[in-house]
C-alpha cells in the first residue's frame, strides 16, 4: 500500500481505540469502514499507476495544457519529441517547446472558446500530423488535451493509391473506349483525355493517315487553347515537314523527344515545350495514324510510365485495325441488311394498312413508316381535289407545307403526274428550267431531287406520293420499285376506306330514316330521336368518349324508341292522363326495341343500351329495375337526353318547359332517376342543347 494510505489507516485505528465513550459494536462497525476505505484507496492507487503507465506507453504525442497554453502534463513520446526533461517542459507554453506547433494556436483557442472538440492537420518538415483537441474539466480549472498522430506514411500511401487509381481508371477508360469502333473520333478523344491523366501532359493530338493525300490529317485533340484549334484542324502533317516521323514509324514504338528542337511542331504557338511523346499507329508496316503528347513542364517518365505507354500504343493499334475490319464488314453487310429491312417494313406497312379503314390513319401511318424505307428528307401524300382545282397535302414527314394546304393545278408540275398517270423524277432542280411556283419554292428550301409516284384507283389518279431529298440524284431505281409497291398498297387502302365510309354513311342514313319513321307516327314526337341523338352526343363529348363510342351512342340514340312501332297512335297522342293498361303498353317498348334489333348482327352492341334507357339510377325504373353502375353508361346518357327532349317539347296536354326549369328538374332527380355524373356533363353543354329548342328555351 502507498505509505500515505497506510499512515492514515494506522492513525485512524489508534484514535478509534482510544475513544472509550463509543459502544463496542459501534467501534467494530467503524473498523470495518476503515478497512473498506483502506482497500478502496489501494485500488485507486493501482488504477492511477496503471493509467500513468498506459499514458506514457501511447505512441501518439499527447500533451495537456491550461487556458494560458502552458503545458501541465505530457506523455513519454511527447517528451522524447521535445528532446528535454519533463521538468524543463512543464509550465511552459507548448508553442515554445514545440515551435512547429504554432499553427495550432488559433484552432486551439477556438476550441477553448467553443468548449468542444476540434481537429486539424499540421506539418513538421516532411512529417504530417493529425492533431485533435479535447476540452476537459478539473475542478474549477479548464484543461485541454492535444493528441497528435504521425500520418506521413498514410498520406504517402494515399497519394500513391490515388495515383494508381487514376492510372487504372484512365487505362480502363481507354479499354472501354475501344468498344466505340463505329466512331474513331470519339475513341481517339477518349484516348487523348486519359493519356493526359496518366502522364500529366497538358496537350495531346491525334492524326489519321490519309493514303490518298499521303498526309496525316488532324482528327482529335485535348488541351489546345481555343485560339490554336483552327490551325490544328486545317494543318496536315507530312514526313517532309517533320522528318522524324519516318524514323518513329520505322522503329514502330513510342518515342520520347526533349524540347521543340528535337521534334518541331511548327504550326503550334506553344512556348516552353519540354518533352514530346510520339506514338506511331500502324499495322503490318502500314501507316494508320499518329498521336503526339506535349509537355510544357519538365517531367520524369519512369520505366513504369514507359511500360504503360507501350501498352496503350499496342491497344490503340489493335483497336484501329479492328475498326478498319469492322467498317469493311459493316459496308458488306449494309446492302443485305437494307434489303431485308426494306422488305420487312413493306410487309409491316401492308399489315398496318389492312388493319385500319380510317382514311387519315392510313396516310399518316404510311408516310411515317416510309422514313425507315427511303433515304429522303421529306415524304408527303397529296390527294386530287377536282372541286378545288388543285392538290391537298394530307399527310407527311419533314413537311415543307402545312397540312390541308391546297396547291392549284397551274402552280406545280404535280399536274403532269395527275394528267399522264406516270412517275416523275427530277434529279436536280438546280438544272431544271421553267420551274412552277411550287418547285421553285422547294428549290429555295434546299430540296434538289424529287421522285413522285401516282396513286391510281380504277384507272384514275386520286393522289400522288412525293419523296424529296436535299441531295442531287438521291433516288435509285430500287427506290422507285419500293415507291411503286407502296403506291399500289396505298391506293387499294384508300379505295377500301372510301367504300367502307360509303357503307357506313348508307347504314347511318338507313337508321336515321327508320327512326324518323317512328317519330312520324305522331306530330308531337316528330324529330324526337334526332334531337335526343344530338343531345346525347353532346353529353358523350363532355364525358370525353372516344370516336368509336360516340358512333355507337349515335346509333343507339337514333333507335332507342324503335319498339314504339307496335304502340297505337291513339296512346302516343292521347291528350289526357294514360290508364294503367296504356302505361303498361308504353313500358314494354324497350323490350320490343331489343327484340326488333337483335337479329341484326351489326347492332348487337347497342341491344342493352336500348333495353335499359328507362332504368332509374336508384333502381325504380323499368324493365328490370337495374341501379347505378349496373345500367350501361350509354343508357344513362340517353335517359337524360330523352327526358330533356320530353320536357322541352310541346305535348297535347302541356307546353314545353324552359331550360332553367329543365335544369332544376334534372338537379332535383340527380342520384334518384339520373346518374349525377351524366347530369353534370349535361350542365356543361346545356347552352349548346338549347339551340335545338331556340323558340322555347331561354337561359
């Protein structure tokens, strides 16, 4: 035990034994307390000794100072760094003992003021230390701990690792650039950029050998000043200008030259050229290109740098040779590929044309798909409009005229194609004389060659397929064969679309006539189906229905009351209230409508609509008492349109209501008799519907 602890213990026991007034049991308890204290004091002394030993064993430099920056304690490593004894260090400012620590004073004071940890880095000659600061409290005094770790080796390792990472990354980038065989410029730009990173050179240039001129033509650059770039781009290199080029290619390996005199770059206004690296790019003793790296600072190129340079050189040579072979294989495959693609696209166009009967869709689809078949700058389709005495441009890509533009017969040579029914090819508009206004305008827009093929139906030219290019003599006989094939397809498709449109109009006309015949049974219902149809279509448009849905809605609206053909005129025209029996006759007309229409195949999709147009949204309607979404949407729309017409029209027993009254009634019955969404849609178009009843529907 420490002698101070032992002496205190003995004195306390002696005093305790001399006290006679204490009971024996109290003396005994105090003796136990003294023994515990004695043991605890010994433990603390041991801990203190162990801490001091540990503190001195730490390799980091540790010092503790007060608010005046005077050292109050430091470990053995820190004392050895100072080179003087502890007694000569304590109570002195740490920046006097360690002058190289003066840069820490500012950071240290900020740490004192903020009373929180801090960290920074500091150098001593070539050594680098990581310095950390920690504030501590000792009683009423503030203390501050400095811990400094030598990280010089770590920093050097980090530096080397960073350099290795940069070199490896650059090499990987060059390797990745080799995949861009289709773009030699992009490949060389990537190589130059990454060579600059590897060798720390500021300027890199690349040239490709032109066997026809016998010169190296500038291809890519990195690091040139913008003022020099134009000179680089227009200046070729010749062996006669730089004789050393021949020597470099004779050796077939990268060479390093010192200064401008050793390897002159005459056209470049670059001062202080220290070194020049030249890479000859060649294969089988044939020139392929040349790469030049220019150093404006004196650098030391190690053996490793030269090994990397040789590796890059070999990789570039292999890549450019592969690019040459790749281009040759591509060129040989292009013709076959084009023919296959053209046949595939023609088949796709044919399939697309046959899949639609929409006149506009056919022309738009064909004009866009033809972009992939022909090398043209503009493809368009115009139709003959005899009534307007000209051609109407209805579809196209790369257009020079807005759609629906009319060009008169007298203003274009398209008229020759129309009148003669033969193709027209103008190889170069610049050489043509007496151009019509349209063709003169095309020439002004930069178009040179035109190929036009007539669209013929039953021996009559109905339109013209136009292709144009800004290159002279752009179209071949093969292009003509493609256009003639497509023109035949388009002509047949247009004729089919016209026939379908005629049949559709005939069908709608028949349906309209039939619905008109039903309405004509009573002067009070004349025009009812037509008005209901127009009102329903307006509601459908407000609900953003598609074109096909609106067609179906139109037919269903026209035929919704076809079942009334079996209801006597006396019931329909009766001026008084109907009897229960007469109401029953009226209520069966939706069922009769369905039965009448069901044998007609083309009308099957409207059967449920005409059957349920008298159902109510709350289920109180007829014939089946459907409710809500169970009722087809078109039936819900016709229900509102039918009711609007019924309220707006005069009857033998009352006058038609105003629009304000109709709107009030629809709102009142929304959610019970009518679908609220349909009512809201009607309210958006009520002003348009009012025009059907202008004499009676203000507001």
